[in-house]
C-alpha cells in the first residue's frame, strides 16, 4: 500500500474519532424538535411613560395617553431586537423571540443548562442604557458637606482610609459591617442631591477593600449609547478590566464637542483651569467619572472601574447588543414542548429511516459493487458531519463573535438544520453518481479498471468542485448576511456537510476503489443501465417548454394573488403575519391529547393552519398550558379564539379549561425578513460572479433564470394546494435554491467540456453541442433526482404535520429543478448567444 494512501486512511480514522467525540458531547435540539425553556418578559410601561414626560414636558396628560400605545409598540420591537442580540452573544443558537400582546415578549430557548439559563435571564433583564453625564461643578464641596455632617446612606458607613500604594488618606463610603440590605441605585438618587442631579456611588477597590466614591451627576446626559458602534473588554496596562468603547461618526463629533466645551477654560467652563468630570453611567450605575482635562479627538474611550473581568465581559456584551428602551421584568418562566409535536417528530424519524433504506437499496441494486462504496460513503458523511459543522462554525465564529465562543459544541439542530442535512445527503449521492457515470463512460472506451477509475475521478473532479463551491459560497453569504437564527443554522449544516461530502467523495471513495482494484480480480465495475444513450432534441423543444413554464407561473401566481387579496392568512402563516394565541389550562395531564389529535379536532371546525405547543412552569407547581396559535382572525363569522376554545373543550371535556387570549407578532419579523432577502440577493450576486468567472456570464444568467423559475413555480404550486408559507417553508426554499444551482452546474460543466473538444466544434453547432451535453448528463440528472425524491417522498407520506408540509415543498422543488436544468437553464444561454443558436 502506498504511503500517501496509508496517510489518508490514518487521517480518516482520526477524523472519525474526533467527530465521534464531538457527538458524544451531545446534540442540542431546537425548540421545534425538543422544546426548551421560556420566559414571558413584560415592558415597564410606567417607566416608559416617565421617559416620555421628561422628553415632552409641554405635552398634556391627554397627549401623553394618546402617544403611549405607539411608544409601547416601538419599545416592544426595539426590545425584541436587543434581547435577540444578547441571547446570540451568549452562544445560545436558534432562540424563538417574538412579541405577544401589547407589552409582552416571549423568549424561548432550546434545552440549555441551568447556568446558561440564569445568565440568559440576567441578560434579558439588564437595560443596558449608557449615558455620559456631567458631574456637578461643585461636586467636591457637596461631598465634603456629606463628610462634615456624617451623612451616609443606609447600609454604608464613612471611613477615612490610607492609600498604601499612593500614600495619604482619603474619606470613602464603605459597606456596613453588619449584613444590612443596601438601597438600590434608584433609591439612592435623591440622597442630599441638588435639583436636577442624582446621587451616585462609584465602586473602587482600595487596599483590597471595597469602597465607594460619591458623585452628583446631572440627570440629563450629554451623550448616550445610541451612537455606540462597538464595545469589548480587555485588561489595561495594570491588568485591571476595562471596556473599550468605539463610537460612530456622530458619537465622535459629540464627544469632541463635550471635551472642548467642558475642558480647562472651555466655552462652558471659562472660570476653571481644571476640566469638568464626566460620569460614565450604565443602567443608573456610575462606573467612572474622569476629568475632561484633555481634548478627545477620537472615536474611542474606555470605561474603567469594573470590579471583575467577568463583569466587564458581561457589560461589554450588553452594550454591544444595544440598550433596552425601558426596564423589563420576567413575569413567567416555563418549560415548552416541541412545536412540531412529539408525534410528528417520531413520524419524521421513521420517514427518514425509510427514505435512507430506500436510497441504500436503490444504490446497491443499480450500481452493485459501486453501490456498496456509495452507501459506505453516505454512512461516513453522516458520521463526519459533526466534525465538519464544528470546523465551519468555529471558523465563521472568528468573524462574528468576540470573547469566548461555543468551543467544540455542535450548533442547535432544528428543522432548518435537517433541511441542510438532507441537501448534504443529496449532494453526496450526486457526487457519487457523477463519479460512477464517468467511470462507466471510461470503461466503455475499453480502459482497464484502474485506468477507468483514475480517469473517472479526474473527469468528475472539476464538476464536483464547481457544484460544491458554488453552493458553499451561497451558504457563506446566507450565514453572514442572513442574521442569527434559522437561516444561519441552515447555512452551518450546509457548509459543514459540503466540506465533509467533498472529502469523502473525492478522497475516501477513491481509497475504497483503489483497494478493490488492487485486492480483487474484478476487471470492470458492473452497473445497471436504465437510461441508455439518448439523442432527444431538448433544445428543439425549448419553445413549448418556455410557454408551459410561463403559463404555469401565470396561473399559480394569479391564483395566489387572488387568495392573498381575499385573505392573506390563506397564503402566509403566523411566522409572517402574526395572529391570535389561545392559552388553555391542562387540568388532566393523563387525558391530554396528542398534537396530531388536536390538529384534527381543529381542522374539523375549519381551522387547519395552527401552531400547537404544550408548556408548564419550571417548578411544576401548577398545571401546564396548551397554546394554540393561528393566523385566522375569524372562522365563519366568529372569532377564531372562541372557535378554538369551544372545539377543544367540547372534544376533550374536563381535560382543558379556559385561559387567556393574546395577539402574537410575526416571529419571522420585518428585520429577519429584510435580512433574509438581503442574504438571498447577495447569494445571487455571488453566484453570478463565480459562475461568470468559471464559465461565462451567459451561464450565470441561465443559472439565475432557472433558480427564479424553480422558486416561483414551487411557491405557486405549494400555495395552490392550500398550504401556508411559514418559516419551515423558507428552509425548503433555501434547499431548493441550492439544489437547483447544483443541478444546473453539472449540466453547464459538461457543456463547457464538450465545447473544448475541437472535433465537436468542427462537426457540430453550438446548439447541438448543448443538446448533446444535456443528453450525456440525463442519466445522472434523473438518477440524482430519483434518489433524492426517495427520501423526500417518505417524509411526505409518513412525516405528518409541519414535516410533511416541509417535505411537500421540497418534493415540488426537486421535480421543478430537474425540469429547469434541462429545459430552462441551457435554453437561456442560447438566448444570450442567439448568433450560435441556429
């Protein structure tokens, strides 16, 4: 055995061991697959109103009352984004965060440990409001008056302490010896404070003791954290923790003006050779109050006086995530069940097993010995996938996260992640079929087994690389531009899977074939041939095909538009439109119906598109709740909430009792939709650039036209079948986009190869070469689609619920993608090259 082959086997073994170790650390399932914990967060409307009154002093009570609903709505939207950023910075992936009612926010986290749950609670509640406030000009005199009169807040005493490092003695507040509850920052504000100023304590450490310096800061800030661009923690030259702040251009301008106005002999400090002090206040806690003795012409400054490095990192994360518009409180904590339902998940697992077995049997029957290699490769793809995903997540994490990341933990697995895995399996099977069909072609030329294997891999290599690199590029763009959450989870699984499947297809399967050719007496690899050499004039049928596509798009989108105008809820689900949520108390856990049974009971009364979850308090102190969410406002002239309660209480007797009703915001809100559209647009641009570089611009246009064609028809047919668009279908569409690109690139690669053949160019027209290339790849196109559909059809038949809907969209997309790779992509190239199309 050659040395390089032995090295490859060793690398494979090491990768398997590492991947197995990563898997042994546990796979965290998302809310949709496993459930998790949840918080109900409530915005403090009283504080919000106080802030409005301070900024709008001239408004009457009636004007304040009229403005409050809009202020609460704006605060809720801002708080959702800030909380999402904070949870993401903690390394908890795939959270569910959305508004409920006027002033509530639902935060649901997939199964996390107690320490992370507590940290998440803290990050949710922290306001994170940063202000820079001027310290009173007579602060020294005001503080001296405190010492002279022995005025100390409750829980503190006054003590003169000698500074052992600098020498001299200074007076401080120190915590009382007895364990006495000290007042909050809010309660301290008015302690002997002049009008419009707040009393604050800045924590210090002196001779290893905790001491506090009093300052009186103006209530109105000179600048706020709204102009903050970045914040990160680091030690200073003495090893003490600090937070580095970086402002945008507007913030830097304000900072320059403040230091200029209040510096020594500044415009607003003309009578003093010493600059004013500027207190840096975060959430009503002053951390430092430096003197403005120098003009700051920079976008950066620091916060010092942070007690510990852990606290500095926490505060930096909070500042980077943004400040909440008002204080919030957690009014409820609960455990939440899987949103897809355990029955649907069991059915989905069963369907995946059936689909996998069908692929294994098909590959064995059709490719025989090569089928054994393909099945081993597929098994290795699944075993190595955790390693590939962790490598990609770690590399990507360098560019999006400061501080500690998730280490070698696997990302949270959701339905979107499963979509990425399914696409990975499809591309892995496709790579093997490409190689096998190339080996078959070389064998037909009379080459020996070794020569046919070598030539087959050489010929397939470029095609596999082009198809996978294009898809990987799209995955990278989706990850960075799509924002955190579902789209990022899909991109991680896809990119990790591509790395693994390319390694296995190009390197590992070659090792297996080399072992077979060197260790057996086989002279050729036998394979079935269902699709023989064809000479179908696909290009000649491009006209009728174009008419068919345009008619189909026109019909289904006209129907879609009509249904949307009549009732948007018939097209878009709760994820996009929001809706109403009904909470029923579960009185008898033993008699509780399954999610499928509840879905059937609601379908019988005309409510077919619903989201169903069970939740119960973490401490199990009270009965759990059933939450049913629907986009429907009314059913047959009655409120949907009333119909839901009547149907379930009527069907299941005393199992349920009436609870509350809320309006629910779209979980796939405007910001996420915007990010998704930007990510897809950038993906299309990236595809155009890469395909233009590897092929030519006309090929890029052909790929984009085919992709848009596939999405339009898939969405149109799916909605025409009475299904709603939701976040799960977004995952299906992302998968279809990637599948369409992969399918098209394979055909384009063969066209490029045939165009380089001087004999073909001499004897055949451009159109005839394109037609021949489509026929040459027809077997691969149909076989790849067939194997992919084997798995997807099983999900349609046995998946149930949302999984079946997801699989149905995939099924439509694969069929349409197969059609477009033959009848749309290449004919579009000929439209670009009309002079060659004759």
